[in-house]
């Protein structure tokens, strides 16, 4: 059995059920990992304020990856955000993207994120849907003015109909900006981040920080943005609800997120130290 010391998990579609809940078994196995002096981190496209309730429910103090790797943080005992790593979209790229969105895609819903802050230029059905999921209201702001004043964003999220986002992808490609990358986290969600970040790069940062070798890592996820960390890790697990293109990269395919797949996947690869001492393994 491989001696896994650092476990990385996606959030939506992985550790959370489709009802955005943690199962008791999932909470128990994360606590077991921490109590056994191993490491666990959450890695998500979510902003920190949408990860905090999950960490609080898990009842552990762990590092976490936001914005698909653009920000790595933890929370202090007082609840303050502690930044471990930050790589936002650069100012010129931010200007060009915002100008493109305003001139050619005014019908899309766009959210701008930095650290623990969420800005929009108008509230619409899409931002209200996000609020219903994460229970946080965005702040209204003039994005052009924020960028002009040196404000940088970790992520720009564009929401709308699938076909319209297809057009946005083509327009972003035509800008030929080497400093950004973009991907679909859902058919209706297109996320724009700095090109130098990924969940894999976040894994590398955290394993180096805590002195864990690459082959002692496990990553579990359900979507295409999880592939880099699944490929990189010593053990890569795909959820049963993952697309076939993701499953092909995994060492093991667990059950779905509504069938306790997170717990079952991790349990397969955890050998408790008590068992190692008493079972002769």
C-alpha cells in the first residue's frame, strides 16, 4: 500500500454531494487524516468565502486552493485570511478582457474576484444564483475604475448560455493574451485566470512547503480542471460522476459524489498508522 501523506480534494462534485452537503463519513475520514499527522487540502475554483463554511464544518485547520490555483490560503485562529501564494491576472490583461466583455458581450454575467472579495457591475439572475449557493452577496463596483487604480483580480467568471460562451472563447483566443488561460467549469460558466496557475502547480507549492514527495500525494476530482493534479499525484482518483475524459487519467474510479465516492476513494488508499503498527503492514 502506497504511503500517502498529502491528500488533495476538489470540492463541488467531489467532497460535496449534489445537494452541496458533506457526509458524516467524509468529515470523519478528513479528521482521521489530520489526527494521523498527515496533510489535507481543498482545491477549488471557488473563492475563499465559499470554502470557509466547508472547512468550518470539517472542523479542521487546513490550507486551501482558491480560483483553481491563483490563490493559496489558510485561515488564522481569528478567522483572518492568510495568503500563502497569490498570482492574479495582470493589469493590462484585465483591461483588455474587461473592454472585450463590455463592448461585445454585455449580455453575459461577469463576476470579478480578488482574495475574499466578489465584485459585479450589476446584479442579475446569474449572480443571484451564485448567492443562493454560497450565501454571500457581491459588491457593486466600477471594474474599469478598480483596474485603473491598480486592483488585480484572481479570477473573472463569465456566466451565460452555452452558445454565447462559445463565442466568448473564440474572442478570447483572438486576443492572443499569453498571460491568461480560460476553461469551462460548467457549460454555462467560463473562468478566466492567470496562465501560470493550476491545481497541479498548487500541489507542487504545498508539497514543497511541507516537505512531502510527489509519490506520497493523492488527488481526487470530478472535472477537466482536476486532470493536471490527478496526473501529477502519486495516486489519482476520479469520481464516478466525472466525464469519461477525466476518468481515463485516474488510477482508480470511485463511486459518485451522491454515493459517498469521496469517502470510498480515500478509504481505499488509507492505511491507518494504528493498523500499520498492529497488523504487521
